[in-house]
C-alpha cells in the first residue's frame, strides 16, 4: 500500500497526480484499500475523502517520500493519527487503522511502514533513480542493489546515455 500511495504522484507522460482532486483520490483509495484489506484479512470500506483531506495526503506522501529517499523527514508532518490493536480470527494481534478520511489512510500507511521497519524490509522500498520517473518500487534483488523501477524502461535509457557519454569522452581523449 505504501508503494501504491507513493506512486499516486503524477509523472509526465505516464499519468496525472491521483491526489489532485477528490474524485481521483477516492478512486485510488477505493482500489488500494480493498486490495490492502484483502491481503491483510481485514474487512472495511475505504474512507470517504474530501477536498480538505487532499492537502494532508499530499503532505504525508511527501514525508514518506523523504523517508524512502533517506532524507530527514520534515519536522512537522501532516498531523497525528491513531491506530488500534485488534485480534484476528487466528489469534494474531494486528494494527488496525482508525479515524476517517486522510487520518484513516495515514493510520494504515504508518502501520505498514512500522511493520516493514520491524521486519527489516523497509530498506527495500526505493524510488527509481531516473529523475524523470521517480516511481516507488520494492527492490527484490538479492543484494538490495536495484536502482530502477523497471530496468527495461528506465534502466536501459540511463545505461544507454551513460554508454554514449563514455564513448564521447574516449573519442575526445583520443583526439587530444
């Protein structure tokens, strides 16, 4: 859900910012929350989002993006949220989102980040090094060395540019 949330950002040539207006934010939240709830074995409907929630959600997205980029998050986040503990049918304790609107989503996202940090998988959530892209991805490489969300698109383009730059440099050095 965190990766999906980070990828709501508009990327030129690929798609709009999904948190730009309440309708697109609601559409995104409906799909993302249903998928997340299904994977977590939770019941619950996505929170209704209003225009006032969008500023908070964009601020939250920026804060989480800073964390993924290993930058110090802003001192003032979008605001405090709460979560509750629940017990699953199989007897497992779990964090459950609380609140409404942006607070519910923030609660779910913070819970996922906390669980990921505790499991040691948070370091694998990254952003594509292609500055035109910046898509969030989960690095599944054995040594956690991935830098492109998709090697075929962003990686090949960057590697081709680097290769051409090295070739030009060798040609210039050969003329000297």
